[in-house]
C-alpha cells in the first residue's frame, strides 16, 4: 500500500488526476472505475481542464461507475448518473457508448447486477479503480457487514450513510435507502486502486483501513491485501497515520 499525504484538497485532486493521466497515456483504451461523492470532484475538474488543453484523450476510454441509488431516476439531480455527466462526461471527449453506470431503475435487480458484472468482464476488467471512503469505511456502497460481497448487488444503506448523504438532498426523507453497488470482490479485482480521502472525519476510517484487522465490518480494510493500491490523502485524513 502506497500512501501519499498532500498539503490540501487541491493537491490531492491534482495528484489523483495525474494518476489517471498516466494511466490513459500508457493505455488509451483504459477501463476506469469511477466514484461519485464530494471528494473526487476536484479530480474531475482537473481532468476536464487536461482534456480541454489536449493533454488527455478520452475517445477510447471506457468507464464503469461503482454505484447508483436504487429507484432514483437518472434525471434526478441527486442521481449518480446526473453527477457524472455534470462533473465529467458532459465536458470531455468520451464516447457515450463507453460509459457504464448501474441502472438503479431496473425492474430486475438480479439481472441488472449480472449484466453489469458481465460487462466489466467483457471489457477485460478495470485497469484503475477510483475510490472514496465513507466515514464508516464503506467503499462503493459496501457497508460494514458480516461478509465481503463479491459482485454487483443491491444494498440497504446504513443510517450513518443516509445522514451523510442527506447534505445533498432537501430533507433526509428524500435520500434513497438502497443502492446498487459493485461488490468488494469486483473492486478488489481491479488491476490498480486509487483511494482519495480528505478531511478529519475520514481519519479514523483511514487508520482502520491501513492498520486495522481485515474484517467486513471495515470494508476498506480488504485493500491491505491488494498488490497495487495508492491512498492519496490530505493531512487531516492522514492524521492518525504515523
Ligand atoms: C461514491 C461512493 C462512496 C463515496 C463515499 C465518500 O460513488 O461509492 O463510497 O466514495 O461515500 O463520499 P464523499 O467523497 O462524499 O465523502
């Protein structure tokens, strides 16, 4: 596990974008695993400006997002579809056919999860997976639980996650209670993983991820076993690491 501690959010965002830039430069048809949430927004801003300057070409890149709320229409401004187009896809030269996000409006959850896993497999697997981390150490929407889930599946969100995500909704009752997420197994299969975290409220989750026991109650702890993972943190998120 490599750990890079940055001065602030701007530096985290720049470093994370540079890693994607290197990946896509080396392999123009890379498969990127992408995350939503507030942390990667700065990274996406950097990628948009690199694309505008002609420094990164997304024309052959394929993307798979980690997760989507269940039963929230794509057009809803809190859906992860909406987020990804607003923060990245609408501003870069990506081929829309190469964008994949779980369909949270499916009538058949099992079929949708199977389809998503199959598409990742057909694409040759994820080359680099971008992750954020929840205050409870969730990755994707894999909440603390009693076993590590392998593939894409439907999850019930924890109260603490619903509360954390309510900052984006008018009121907490509007926050979806379920989501479709890649499993810890799918995440772990990525060739490379880059986890970004900033702020003091992530410090304990980061400490447990790096030094804690590998247990499904701390979903991100499994990352200790991955052979090519980098954490890009600001000083606050790294504050318990010595
Ligand atoms: C988002 C996702 C989540 C977030 C996590 C942190 O696609 O999978 O695991 O990465 O909840 O969110 P922020 O960055 O908003 O603190």
